[in-house]
């Protein structure tokens, strides 16, 4: 328990915020990010995150090595550029997923700009008759009541509906597609920075 974590817990306003804070400390199965850390790919992940102008392939090539053993344990090695970049991606994904402040900011952002779309899967119109309200459906995420959300999830689980979450404007798509950059605590409300190049749909 650190003073910063204790303060964050004391200021948490709901159960979701507490769960976000606890998430990094929960017992979990071995992850791809752990394997990537053992392969010493964290410097690659940090470099690509901090400097989006770097060429990923050139940077990744610096980390290729066969498996080896050290006093600290086995290093799985890095076979090729794809493995290096996949490992760096896994490290960043896990880091972002365990950042309680980032999770809350994204949750609020999606509440403001998220839109849920649903479509019936081809040839499922008859078997999915009770989901007809969602055969061609779109609604802002913030206005969907719990019973409707549960119906959408049941339709998706039953392979009657495809359910997707998108952003409400092209401008917001570009913002959300930008790399999330770790920033100083006083600047944590600013999640997005301008992309080096346009993010894909």
C-alpha cells in the first residue's frame, strides 16, 4: 500500500472505481505481456509509445535474439519483427488495462460519444423473431437502459445479432484512435495526443 494508492482508494466514488484500482493486484493467469517482459521487450514498447515517429520495423529488429538462460531465469527470445511488435503491443495493452484513471476517463468518453449498433445476422430473422426490435438498431450508449443492454447481449450470445460499439463522429474516431500517452498526474485528464498519421476507421 503506497500513499498514492491509499489516497486514490479513499477518493473512489463507486465500486467500479475501486475495482479498477484493485485490478492490477488481482491474481491472474500467465499473460502474453508477462512473456514479452521476460523477453526484455519493455524498452521497445516504451520507445514506440513515447516517439510515434520511430519506424516500428527498424526498432523491432534491434530486439531479435534466440532463447537463452540467465541467473534471473529463462528468456524466451524474440524470433522476428512480428514477435517483437506483438510483444510490445501486449505490454502496452496490459499497462493501459490496469490504469484506473485511464479506464475511468475512457469510460466517461465512451459514455459521451459511444453509439451501439445492432444488425440481424443473415438467415436468422425467423429464429430470432423475439429480437426484431434490434434487427436494424442504433442508439447512444449513454441512453441504453439495462434491460435493453441485456437483450442486445443475449441476441449476440445467441448468434442472432451482431452488436458493435462505434464513436458518433469521424472527428471522435480520430481522437480515439490516437495513441494514449502516459502523462504527469496533473495532466491525466488529457488522454489523447495528435496522431503522427491518421488512425484507421
